[in-house]
C-alpha cells in the first residue's frame, strides 16, 4: 500500500509528462504536468481522445504505431505535433510501453524545443523521408501565407493561418495546390470586412514594389489580427509574390487598452484627488496636480514646473525637508508622514501631512510627494482641546462647589445661631442690668458684635451665591426644559460677565413684561453669557462712562419673547457680518477665540425652536436679537412647594446623617433644641441606629457619603419599612454621580441643598410632625 501511495505521488508531482492510453484512442490518465506544458488540464484531456490533439498529417502514422504496439507487447518511440490550448503546435517525443496484449499503453512524453530534422514514420509518407516544406512552420504562433500576385496561385499557407481565419476545411486543398487565392478570399469573407487585408494589388511595369506594410484587422468574432505584408521574388521580379504574416494580437490589444484606461483613470484620479500631489527630479518640479496649484494659489502648472521645490517650503522646515529628500533620492527610502508647512504664493503658509517615495516618472527616477492640508483638522483638535478644558473646568467647578458647600453650611448656620444668641443676650442683659454708666458700653459692644456677625453672614451668603453660579454653569445633565423667565437667565449672565463689563461699559436694562418661555435654563444662560461677553469685548477698556451695553427684553412676534443685546462698539463690515455664525470664523487674534461661540449659540437657539439674528454697521455698534417661541399650552409650570407652617405644639425625634460632623451639628442647631436630634457621621452608624429599634419622625440624610451612601441607607430602609422611607429628607451638595441623578429623578422625597435655608428646614420639620400627628405620610410625597 505504501508503494502505491509513493507511485501515485510521483505521478502527480513529476514535471515529466505521463499518460495512460486505452482502446479507441481514449486518454485514461494524465498527470498535472500536461497543464504546464501544453495548457490542457488532465480533465480536459480525458474528455477527448488523443486523435483530437494530434496534427492531422501525423495522425495516421501515430495510429499505426499504437495499434501495432497494442497487438504485440513491447515498446515504441515516435514524434508528433500536439495541439496546445493557445492553438499552436508543440513537437512531442513519445516513449510508449505495453505490458499485456490489448491492455493499456503507458506513455512517457517530452517536449522538443525545435522540430526534429528527421523523424521515422509519423511525419513522412515513407520511412526516413524528408519533412513536408510547410511542416516546419506549423508550430509557429504566426499565420504565414504566400501567393503569386498575377496568377493568384497559393504557394504556401501554414496551419496557424487557417486557424486564425477559420478556414481549416480548406487546409488540405491548399497544401495539395488545389486552392486559389480567390478560394481563400471567399472563405475568409466569412470573417467580415477584415478580409480586405488579403486583397492583392496588381502592379504595373512602372510600379515600384510596395514596401513592408503593417496594419490591423478586426474579425467578426471579436479577434484582432495584425498583418505584415511584403513583396518577394527573384532579382528583377521583386513583386511576383506576396508574403502575408498574421498574428493574433487580441489579448495584447486588450491588455494595452486596459493599461491605457488604467493610465487615464489614474491620471484623472490624481488630477481630481483632494490631496496635494507633485513629482520632482533634481529638486525641481516636473509635475504638479491642480490641488497643489489651488493650495499654493497659483493659476497654471507652468508657474511651478522647472522651479526649485524649496520655494514652497517654510524656512523653518527646510533642513528637515532636505534630509527627507536626501533619504528618498540617495537611499531609496520612504519618507514617512510628517507635518510640513508649505508656503503659498502670497507668503502665507498652511500645515500639511506629507510623505514621499521614489518612483520612475517617464522612465527616469524621481520623487513623488503626497500631502494633505490639515489646517482644519488642527483647528478642530484645538477646539476639542478647548472643549476638554471647558468640561474639566465644569467638573472642577462642580467639585469645588461641593467641597465649599460643606464648610459653608455650618459657617452660615453657626453665624445665624450666633446672631440669634446675640439678640437673646441683648434682651436678657437689658432686662437684668439697671441703666447706668456701664449700659452704653456693653450695649455698644453688643451692637458692634451683631454688626460683625451680620457682615460675616452677608459675606457667606455671597459665597453661597457664587457656588450656586458655579453649579449652574457646570451642569452636565441632559436638556431639561421648564417654564422660566428670560430675565432671570439674563441677570445670571450679567453677574458672570461683570468682570468683562466693568472696565468697558455701563449696562442699560430695558426689561418689559414678557411671558414665560419653555427652555433649558443652562443652555439659555450659555447663549446670553456668550452674547454679553462678546458685547463687552467689542468695546475697548478705559472709558466705561461713555460706552454702554444695552439689554432690551420685550414681547416678540407670535406671542414669544425677544431679547436684544446691543453694544456701542465699532460694528462689523458686511463681509464679517455674512460669516458671523460660521464655525471657526473669528475676528479675534490667534489664540484669543475658537470661532465656535456664536455657532454654538445659533445651534442652541434652533434647538429651542427660536432664532438668533444680528445687525451691525461700521461705527454704529452691533445688536444681536434672540427670538424665543411662546411656551406650549401643555408645558408644566415650575412647581413651588407650599409647605405648611411649622408645628409648635409637638416635639419630634430627628436623625441627621452626614459624613461632615460640623454639618450635622449645624443642622441640629437649625432644627432646634426642643426636638430630640441624633447626629451620626456614616451610613453604617445610621443603619445600626435604625436597626436598634429607635423611632424617628424624620431622617435628614446626606446623599453622597463614602462607604454606604445615603441612597444605600434609603434602599435598605425601604425594603424593611416602606413607611419610614417616606420620611427621608435628602441633603445634597450639588455634585452628582450618574447613579445619584437617576436616584433623585426616581424617588419622590424632598431634598435640601447646602448651605441650608433655615426657614425651609423649619417648614419641613413642621410638615413631618404634622404628618405624624395625622398618621398619614402621603403629604411628604
């Protein structure tokens, strides 16, 4: 079995031609080497007997040899012409062996590079006779045809000629001398008008022999023949005969046409490519595409062809570019992508990513350079960086606000408690001490202390307002529309822009009564802030008394609201006015603006269903008008909770949970001494206290705490005692995680923000105690 496997593998992998022949000329087996040598696959050979491949003139002798060998065991050797797949003929030498009478014939075949000089048997009528005169050219890929011009006698035509013109049926008559030129021409006419290339011109005595002539003919079957035609004859009669040579150039023509189309497509691709492409040799331009001309602001390629490539390179990049060119030219290396600045015709420059590589251009070595203008991309990157900074600033503002709120909460609470204590102390001292010499002094000291506490409380209140503004500008929530008064958003923007306005102009307010609008307060505030800052920056510093920024709020068209933001600056020319809302367009100095502010404002207003327009004249200032549509009829108003007055009849038990002990103590002081207040500083302590069985009328719980958060405490209490979970009042510092935002949107419980509003806390306590008296907790929802 192993020997059989080896034999089969040798049969498949050998470069020699092997075949097994059966009865009636069948090809039983053939190895893959036939495909390489003659173009036919083993499967194709097996579909047709060997008689379909052997030249007709050789077939009788081959049949005789093989039939004789099949009747008596032995070996034989002969040569014959074998038809190749491309229509040519190949000379093959066969060594054939037969092991049993009538059995298969085992053949080893080898191709001859040239026809044999003599061949016994297969190619002659008599053994040892000479080859026919046309047999030597039958293996050529050219079709040869010789005709006597005056008589039309066909002297010679090889088999390839008959194949090319499709006249194989006439081949035998031609070789026996029984066919004339008219017969050949008549048969060739079936190939179409191309047969005209075979027509003969009969010369006169004055004619000179026509020279070698070459042309092409298109056959009806789609093939293309190339003709070479020349006169021939003996001396003194050079025009007697005409020799035609035909070659099938169909595939070559198709290849050339495909190459031409490819070249045309490639040229169009380069000519229309958005990238800069140019070719240089000896550091001088030899080709430039239109994109480079537009980028450098030239009109015609002739303005650059022949010039030095260094004329378009920024001086600061020359050394680097020279090194890259040397690497490509001297060492044949690829110059990888690198940012290079290219100089325009007017002296300005642009940034581009450029790469270079060696090529043959018109058959001579050159360097092709491809570059892409990245100016807009760099602007976008700068804007993204600026956006990242803004996001970071917003995140930082939210975090700073949260951290400030914690100490600010107990500072303000303690100041309010101190003020209350001073007032009580003054009343007690006034009743206890008689009027005398000491009364004015302690009364004055007490009054001064109260004033100091009031100033400190006022300062703390200002800090609280600043923190609220920081929280406002750093909102990163999804858009939340609500009914709001545009004047509130405008006032907020004025506060944030005060540092820009103060040294430049006075603010003139003209506020009329207007309806509420349905908008996102944060986004609307962003629009007003941008417009106010732009108005301020349109006015130079130094003369605020004589300059002004006017804010006019008035009813708008169709029941909406219109807001004008005007400045007394220098105004804008029409060319600037036409592009004022375009992204990245700015009139500010490089590094002073991204050119996106007004574009973003325009997008926000369109998103709100409104619009923003501008009018300006040089020397007469600029006015931006914001138009907001009226609020929809079904827009829900902002809910202002109406809390019941605090209960003064009942003392309650309160639990305060906050990780800042000082915040917890200050909240306990606000709640009041007559209530029993328990303060814990972690979620773990709160759960332990609640699990101990202690009853509480209200639970003030910080939302965000390390470890077990206020949200976790709430969820565990709600699972165990749903009624008690409704008595949670959440404390927030203004900085939320995604989970915290979702939590607050989901639960109905009230919340208070740091720093605390004492009156609101008293109202909440009163509400909780009132609910406790009635035995109903629905009022807290």
